């Protein structure tokens, strides 16, 4: 009916009311903006509102960043303040766009990164560098990291979305993935030997959950920020001495970063409370979905990487396998089976962990050869030798995938007994084995 009325009105406007009367304006005589008077589209009220108040919001954000700079007691504070003023002036000209997208977030991050990078550098020096010194072998002597500059390129947000299915007890959950690829200025000096960083790749996925609706600003009672697993760091090193290698140093750096950021990895969370109305315990340590027990039973088809005296004449290779499972902050290893490519485990082969988000928390499993190098490196630094990794899951596996159940189905105890395919070769592995993808692992899972 509305379409018919509009069509009738348009026909009436295009028909002269009487002989000799002037006809309506033809398209060729429309104003240059293309709209008749009264037909001009009005700006979206929210966009107009943001445009007018955005300079004040930008100033407020600049004030908060300035307070952080003063609290950190950074060098060149006057230069940082001048850079901050320029960033705020630029940011004030770019109001928040509706709907919010990656491009705007990354533009905002790039605007403030010259200042934020100084704060991040200070955080790395305060939290991560001491952990690196703690985990490095003592025979390397005094370790100095100077300079420690992450570079000028800004991180990028590659994913930012509201989850359709809730993963917390709150009323909204956001998933955001942050990636950083740079050529930083970092130099690590160990007993007079300098190690440089050619490239740094960093990735982490954050979850933000909001709890409790309020009828006054900020309109939520609390929020929690957390990760399902520690961030991953990949570094290309230069100037390494023979006793160290890329995989050893990367394992050590990942261990240091995970240790420095373990407060943000489930079951731990960073919590911000805006009201006393919401239960503190319910946000900081909510009731988990359940417990998961994984029992590693056996594996077959492993590729050997060493020769024993009894197989010297046959040329058959063997291995001393043990299983390692990573689940969030937890890193677990089984007992070692000697000289077998078809190992069976009967003791020290079960892991029990708490599960909060079954479809987001992932299980990573690898099988290592417990050889001489592996034992030495584990004892010295607590980091496995990547060269001795025999097989692994092709991809990290969510708890729901591991158990073959959806999150909604995990309300009662379930026991699963199954084999999993393992890969014996992956990108970055030193050599291609004779049997590249024939390994399997047999595991039992009970949620």
C-alpha cells in the first residue's frame, strides 16, 4: 500500500494540474547536489553526536595515557608529551565509525603506537626480561638486554567480534586477536656474545566478558579479560653461538612470556569491577564447566631418529618417546618408554585439568624423543628440544573436538576412547621422515 501511494504521488507530481500550467522540474534541471529541497538525507544522529563530542573523548584518552607515562617514569617525558599532543589532535579528527570495524581500530592503534610502544617496552623490561634471565642457563653468565625496542610498526587487530554463543556467565563476550610483526632493535649479550633479533612475530587472542547491567554509567557492574592459551612468539635470531639455536631461544622466550602473562590465562582472569552489586567470586573465579582427564594409552607408526646397538646391522631406527600435552597454562609430560616406535604407557600417563570454555580451550599434544640432547636441554632450561619432536597433532584440538561432543552436550560425564592422527613432518622441521604422516596416538578422555 505504501509503494502504491508513493507511486501515485510521484505520478501526480509529474502531471501538470491544468493546461498551460508549468511542468515539474526535469532531472536535467535538478540542483547540482542531486536532491530537491526537502529531500536531502539527514545525517545519522549517532554519527553526528560522536562527531561533536569526539574531541572531548580524545582529550580524555590523552589524559589517561599521560598519567600512564608519568607513572612509568619514562625517559624523554617532554618529547613523549609533545608526541601525545600530536596524536590526540589527529585522533580528534577521526571520530568512532558506526559500525565499528577493524580498519578504524587499527588506525587508532597506529595513531597512539609511537607513545604506547614506550609503555610496552617498559613493560617488557619489567616483566619479561627478568623471566628470560631466570630461565637462561647459568653457564651463560650475566645476561644484558639492551637495547630493547619493539620498533615503530604498530600491532594490528585481525579479529574483533561479539560472540553469538555465550562463553561466560555475563551478558556479552568479545573475541579479539592481536598480531604484531616487526623488525625490532633488541640485542641480548651473554658472556660477551651478542645475539640480535632479525624479526619478531607475536599473536594473542583475548576474550572480554561483561557482567551485570546497571542503570548508570558505565552501565555494567564488572568485566573480565582473559586468554585461553598464552601468546605465541616467534623470533628469527642472528649471531647465535653453537650452544644455542633458534628453537631453543624461541622456546625459552615463549616460556618467559607465558610466565609473565599467566595472570591472564584461564582459569585466571584480569577483573575490573565498577559496582559492588555483582559477586566478586562469580567474576574472578566462576564455576568451571567441568574437569577433563586425558589418559595417553599408546602410539604407533612413530618415526625413529636414533640407532641402537642391537639394530646396528639392520639399520632400523628407534626412539625413546614420551608424550607432552599443553592446555592453557598447563604443560604436562608422560613417562618415557625406552626404544620403541609403538610405545604403550601404563603409569604417569594421565592429566587432569579444569575446563571453562570447551569450544575455545585447546589441547596440543606432541611426542618427543627423550634422548641425550633432550635430557640435557630440559635439565638446563626446562625447554624441550624441538629437534627431538617426533610427532604432533596436526592442529591444536578444542575440547569439544577432542571429545566429539558439542558444548551444549557436555552436561554429564562422558568417556571417549579413540585414536588420533599425528603428523611426523611440519613446516620448519629439519628433515622429512621416511613415513611423513603415519603416526597415531591412542588416548582416553573423560569430562
